[in-house]
C-alpha cells in the first residue's frame, strides 16, 4: 500500500510526518500473517526480555484505568474482544479482574500458549472464550446473537494484515455505539530513526530492503500514524489517550547510569510514554479511541 502526500493529517494534535513507504517493505506480496511456525520464537523474542515488560506496563496503565472507570459507570463487568491476541496477556489480566473476554487469533499455536498461561492465573479461565480463526471469520463463529463489545483490543495486528484498513469496518460492526477501541501498532518512523542512530544508512538507502519474515518480527508493511488518523476520522472515533511504547530504550546503544537498571527504565518509559514529543518516537503507538 502506498501513501501520497494528501494522506498527511496535519490538522490533528500530535500529528507526526507521514512515513512514505516507497521501498520493498510496502511492495512485497501481502497476506495476513500467521505466527504458527514461529510461536516459540515470538514468545521468547517479544516477551522473553525487557521489551515485552515495557509494552505490557504501558498497555496495562492505559487500558486498566479506562476499564475500571467504565466498570464503575456501567455497574457491571465489561464484555471485551481481543482480536489478533497472540499470547493474550492483557486479555488474561482483564479476565482475572472479572471481565468477560473473547480471545481471537489466526494462530492455533499462539492461542495454545495463551490458554496454558491463563490456566495458571486465578479466576481467568472461566471468563475467557477462545476462537482460532482469521478475524474475518469470527462473526460467524460468534453467531448472530452474540452481541457487541464494550471494548476491543487490537495490538500489533495492523502491520501484519494484507488489508489493514478493512479491519476498521470489522470494529464498527463489533463495537458498541459507546464502546472503546485499544489500537496498538508498529511505528514506521521508529524503524528509520533507529537505523539512523545505528548508522545503518545502507538499509535506508536500499529500496529493495525487506526483513526476512520467516523469523523476523520487524513488519514489512507498517502503517504510518498519519494514515491511521484518516481511518479514525472516517470511522468517527475520538482519541481519548495516546502513548508510545519503548520511546527511548530501543535507541540506547550503550547502557550506562539508569539504563543499567530495568525497573528504572520501565519507570522512565512510563513517564515519557505520555509526553510530547517523545511518545511519537515509540517503537509502537497506542491509541485509546472512543466511538462517536
């Protein structure tokens, strides 16, 4: 998918320049990604170290504050959908807090790992239902009387879809009129910035560069924030909160001082994840969106 200069949403607060994907990362054949073949690698690479801890810390803060407030307002547990859930850590946490959560992923191996993790968390398993299928097939699996959701989680899915914009129509059908969407996606500006910091100019100059997605977890088809903004406007969402995930720690080339202490890194990541301009340099961006 290519972007033109007209895709830049300069009027929205916090807008960042459009990433122009004019290289092979955006020209490669598109297909929805299934991580079945590398589920173990995914688990170890994403959540086996400090990067996953930072991601979960930011998402838990953003989402749990909203969910707690909504539960108080509605006087009941929320009905939640996690689409493209992967290991489903946030979904499992929310189920353990008493909410009813539907978990979906195209990968049977990823959801098998998630189920094993949920079994070890008190009160979680009874509040979880599992659906292994492409998200496009989920409505049929849920059935016509399933109803809509108070909250939909969609984390690190856009960049792995063949037609990422189409998932917005799915959200429209599955989300309550007063519901919320938690949308987290890879930030392509961070790819360029990190390679600039590392001196990998050959990567940036190589118009045929593409990560080997047989094992690499760097997406070849990231969606720029400016493009996501156009989708948000078209589908009538309002941004309640925006945060960056891993806004500085991924750019550190020499660990010294506070960067040698993981707890301190998480503390500072949480602080600067909410602040301009730092949050827009996160490796991932998180938007909490309200309908209407």
